[in-house]
């Protein structure tokens, strides 16, 4: 007996959906810059929301609280930039000019080491260096690689001017989200079917709290480490680079896991020019900073705000950096933290509760009927006796 033939049928609606998905994906690709701005705006709004809520408690209109909060933050940033900005820029420029000198010193150390191993041909070290190492080319590669990492962060916009307006637009969007957040959330959840509208609406608060606490914790950790790095490098004799290296360390420490490593590279470049034990002391300093961040500051100030395994956090940082550059390394982890709230509250917790209900012992019908007979007999007997 021949096996029945299996036919694959495709409905007209599936064909239409497939055809419409192509221009839809093309449209989404063209709007990728807008999606990036929305990602940044949501993170900013979640970070500043507690301050706006605190201002609103004093019967100040929410829109005015948003304006006052942004003005205060802008005033603080402007004051700090005017106070230390020129010195930081000058020291970073000096550090860039120091890169070829440090590379040349590394090569000199390598030549000395090779000569000590081969006394018969002292010119062998110079020949090897000239043949295999191009100092100027290596310097240009280091600078070009750093520039490419920064350019990739602005690759979704149109240059520096476009990036500036993108930041302004992201601030404006986040301010609008804060000022009218309740209406925005209400209108969004109305698009969802029952019972998902109520479920998603209940998760907006926890998602915002987790995303905001993560960003606030990282900013506080980075500020503490920037100050500690500046003071420590000044003590170690790198006073001419301490403030610039502290600013670099504070910025890079916004990126979890990779931040201290990225911040240590320019510090080691500056330490090589000092020679002696300075390089070892600077390396030891950044090892201490790495452990201080990992085992003290992060658990204390960031805590469990992410709610994601460290491996997944690292993958989020690497993936965000690959796609969006430095901005991705800053923006993607809080979104992963927000997604973890949905996964935990809408899937894992209900799944665990359902498993617990299934594992509870259920009384058999015989036992239940026996209990009913035992409880009902005295009542009947009482009625007869009465």
C-alpha cells in the first residue's frame, strides 16, 4: 500500500505577509538611527526618573521638574568641563605625542635584551628591529585604530554635527518621555490584547527601575574610580598625565569588564616614559582597580540591578561594541537588564509557580468523599437528636 502523498500548502495571507516583510525590513534599516536614539532616550529617561519623581512630590508640575532636572545636570556637566576640561584635553594631546616615544623605548628595551642574549653579533638586534618593526607605521596603526573605534560610534549619524544634534534629540525625547510617561505607557499597552496589556503595564515600573539603577550605579562607580586613578597616578609620579588618564579611566569604566583594561593601556604608555619601576607600579595599580571594581564597588553600588549572569553581560558588551561601537557597549547592557525583568516576571516566575502547583499532592476522590461523610454524619445525628 503506497504511502499518502504530503502536500505543502501556502495560504495567500502568508504570501502577502512574506512580500510585505521585505519593504518593512528595508524601512526599519533606514530608520536604524531613530531606533538608536530611542534606545538612548529610554536609558536616559530611566536614569533620571527618580529625580523627577522626587521633585514631583513637592507639588511641582512634572514637566517643570523635568526642565529643572535637565538644567541642573547641564549646569553640573558644564561646570566640571570648564574647570578641568582644558587640562584634560592638554594632557590627552600630550599623551598622544608620547606614543611614538614610548614605542621607541620599548624597542630599545627589546634591543638591549636581544644583545644580552647574543654577544657575538651586537648589531643583530638593530637588524631585526629594522626588518620586522616599523615604529611610525605601528604608531599610525594605534592612533588609527582608536579613531576607528570612535568613528564607529557615530557611524549611524552624519558626522560630528549630526552626532551633536542626535544627542540633543535624544535628550529631548527622554525629557518628553519623562514629562508624559504615564500617557505614553497607557497608549502603548492599549495596542496589546488582553491580558497582555495589564501584564506589560505592570512591568514598566520594574523595567525602568532596573535599567536606571544600573546606569546610576555605573556612573557612580566610574566617578569614584576616576578620582582614585587621578590621585594614585599623581602619587606615582605621573602628575603631567594624571588628570587626563583619570578622565579616560572614568569614561572607560562605564563599560563593564573591559573598561579597566582599556583605561590601563594609555596609563602604561605614559608610564614607559618614566622608566624604572613606574611601569610595574602602574600595572599593579590597575590590577587593584580592577579587583576593587569587581569585588567591592559593583556589588555595593550596582548590586543585582542587572539580574543577568556575568557571561551574558560580557556578551552584551561585546555585541554592542561590535554593532554600535562605544555607544553600544554603554546602551545594550541596561536593555539586557530590562529584558531580564520581562523574562523573569512573565515566563520564569509563572513557570515555577505552575510547576509547584503540579507537584502538590492532590487528595483522591475516595478520601474526599470519606471526609465529607464523616463531617456530615454528626450533623444529621444532631438533627435527629434534636
